C-alpha cells in the first residue's frame, strides 16, 4: 500500500512511497522530485464536470497529478503551494470536508467531490453554507495548512467557533454553520460591523468530531502584503 511520510521540519515535504503498480493523486504542481520508474500525468479526476466544479467553486486545480509506479515501485516528494504544516487523515469510517486549497494528496481509493451547502441562510440570518470539498472512499488524504496545524475536538456540550480563514478540514459528520462574527442584527448591520471591526466570517461546529485549523489566514496575509507594497506607500505620501 502507498505510504505517506511527512518530513520533520518547519516547512515539511511529503514523501510518497509507492509499491509495484501503485498510484497516488496529488494537487497540480505538487511534485518536487521523483525517484524510480514513476510516470506523472495530469488527469481530470472524477470526470470533466467534477473537475470543473473543483476549479470554479473551490479554487482547486482543474487537473490533478497522477503518480504511477511500474512493477518496481518508486518514491516522490510533494509540497503544497503555500508554506506550512501537513497532516495525514485516515479516511473510511470517518469522512472529511476540506477547505479551499487544503488538499495535497490522496491514495488511489480516495476521491474528492463537491458538497453543496445552503448559501441563503448565510446572507439572511446567522447561518448558511458554501461549496466545500468532501472525501469519499477509503485510504489516506494529506492536507496542508498555512502555518502550523492544530487538531481541535468538538463535543456535544462544547461547540467550536473558528474563523473561516483558519479552517483546514473537519469531520463530515459535524453540523456546521457559516455566519458573520458579530452580534449586530440584520444582514446589512452585520456586514457593516464586520468590515469596520475586522470581525470576519466564522464557522460554528456542533456534534462529535475533530476540526483541523491552521495558524495563518491566507486572505489576511495577502491583504497585509498588498497594504505594504511600495506603490501604496507612495500614493499615501502624495495624498
């Protein structure tokens, strides 16, 4: 069976060991190096429509990489686009939902599909939904997080609230709601208060299961970079 091993470093690599004629799937551009007789192909896994859905609804790549070994096996090193930790999830008895960009690799008996959630409630009340990736099948999935990854436990008597930009993956059996993190009433009031205070969208988890969170927020990091570009500073000085 294919084996995943995460290197012990601040910015880890994922080593994939393949037995004879085994294969794994990875996010596009994930391959760093290959050793042995491996072939690398781009593939619209799950069919073109499923791949288009991953691309336009979840910002995932249209094509996945398929690493295929011959009768002698082989190995490869994979890495995510953003720096940060990696985590291996056991899929089968427990299935998971993944946030945008969290998927890195999966064994051949695991597939990813689009799970459609209600969006109207997020706009009109305190809860709602979004399009997310959902695992199917049995095997292992490797997810990446921007920064470090922490595993949190949700219990019936202890619901969990996580900023949407820090969620990596969660137990699919958990009930989750999307809302603006503010006590103001009404959608416009919530939206205005969210923008002026910096309070963003949060996910509220209830039930029994685990949630993986990362220490960095990709959206917030990009805003920080754009806000400190020299061009922006020059414009501010001229005004």
